[in-house]
C-alpha cells in the first residue's frame, strides 16, 4: 500500500481559549458511524466524552478495511477523535455498576445499540433517569425505539434503499446508486448532535433533562428534500437524473480536451452569460429551440451535444479562466486525492497530522464547524481500546488503584484487563 500525502503538524489553538462545552460529561455507548460522528462533534468542542467499548474487539469500525495505521482503521480514527476510551464487559455485574455510576454523573448519554439492549442491562432511560433527572439521553437507531420495526436492525445503505433516497441517485438508464460516503449515517449523527444541544438549552430553561431520539429512516426521508416534497405535491414519482437535475443541459459534467469540469449554469441569466461571454455562441440565445428554459429542457440532448462539442475544442484551464471571469458556477471534477491537495482545501488548513501512541502520528480531518470565541479543541487521536480505563475510574469516579485492580481481577474490563 502506498503511503498517504505529506501533512503539516496541527497548529495549536492557543492557551486559555474557552470551549463551547467545557464541563459537559458525555457517556458514549455508541459504535460504528452515526453515534460516534455525533459524540465526536461534542468532544471537538470541549465536552469530556467517555467512550465505552466491549473489551472483546471494541467498536466494529476498528476492524474496517479501508486502510489502517498503528493497528487502527481509517474509519475508527476518523470518528473517535478527542474521546477517552474505557472497556467494560457488560456481562460482568461490577462493570455494569461502573456504567451506572458514570451515567449518574453524566450530562448526556448517547447510545445506538439495537432495540432492547440497553433495557436488558438496566441502562435505558427509564431505568437511569430517576437517579439523574437532568440527564439528556439520546438514542440513535435505524427505525426508532417504538413501533413494529423498533427491534429491526438496519444500516445506512438499507435506509437509503427503503426511504426512496437511493432511487434519486444514478442515471435514468441505470439502477439506483447508494452514495459513496455513508451520508445517512453522517447526517443522522449531525441530527443527534443538534437534538442533544437543543435538549441542553431546554434543560437550562426547564430544569430537567429528557430523552431524545433520531432514526436513520427518518433522516433518509428528510434527505429526499424538495424532491420528496415535489412528489407529495404532484403525486409524480421523481426519477434519477445523473449529474443534471431536471434534465438541465447546462448543469453537469463536460469534457474539455484534456480533462473534466462540472458546471452548474441553472438559470436564464447564467445561461445567457455562458453562451455569449464564454462559448461565444449568441445564436444559442436567439434560436427558438433554446431561447427559454422550457425549450432548452425539451431540446436538451441537442443543446448538450452542441455545448459538449465546444468544450471539447479547448483545454480545461482556458475554459476555467473564461468561466470564472464571466462568473459562471464551475468547478474541477476531482478525485479524493486531487481534492485533498487542492488549494481550496489546503489553504483552509483542513488537513493535518496529530500524535498517536502506536502509529507515531495519524492524519486528521478538521471539524467543519468554525466558532470565533470558542473554537474546537486541539485534536487528540482516537483512543486505543481501554486506553483511559484507569484514568477515568480514578478521576471521574474516585476509585483508587487497589479498587481498580480488584475490578480487573473480577473481569470487569474483560479477559485482557483493558486498563491502559
């Protein structure tokens, strides 16, 4: 496997800068994508997030095969920054008691187990809320915690398929296509984070916490956006349109003589500017077949062929310069490698490397959220399995070394005693 690109060291945020969520304690029972994405955002902005994992292998993403470094996968590293990791064996009564003690001190609990798992262990909201009435308890699931599908497991691509979201992706003459990135998982994680922050604001006003819930299927339905709304209004089932929404001939991928570009020239004003100032074909404005948007849509294949022929006659950089001068929305069609090395990304300090206990350093993709007064904390790499078990028990629960050793002997941290 080839090595990744060279990355700069991460610049420190500076001493004494406040954080948005300082003092907030989050107990994180999540794994895979949606839940860890949610809690990572809370951790990025100063919350103390304690990630609880099964000592037998931990979070499933630790073993994903996209790429690995220092014994950890790209998926795990990308979703668990700034957390403190402990390992507890829930089949052990002593470990369950530790989990309850952490929940009793927490401001927020986040879990995304299959339905019934937290109740089985007495860690569900109804069981823990009486001892911590100010607790915000967030449940993330595929199909919700109530109803006939509550116990059904589900995953991002399944909800993409079942919601209709996947039917919007791809080309009209091909089958539906899932998104490359797990967009439903990521959007569900963002929604869960929003729900938690809303509940914290409500707690300040009402004096008590509450249970909040987000489900992948609900997020997938919401992601159909105005296409879903158009169906509800018209009754017409929206189809796939590839890279050109509504069949617009002036939106989509075009090939210059030496490379591709993506153009989004979606209204009459931009169209006129494109064909006159860039393509130098004013006849494409006056020709009745193309004079108005409806005509252009009706004759889109003919118009697209004309535009494609013109773009193919010159080099990419020449077209980019002309379109930028004319203020036409256009971009390079890049690979991930090209995108990550582009000035738009590198110039905004989106990528860096940060220390890691087994790899030396690991890549870091910055949070996309920017706050002027309370910026994100200096990133710390995702924890090793059980890395902070002893530290959390000492500092958060007040256990001494003798008590921790007894718990390890009793198997609370699993057979290997994950208590780095």
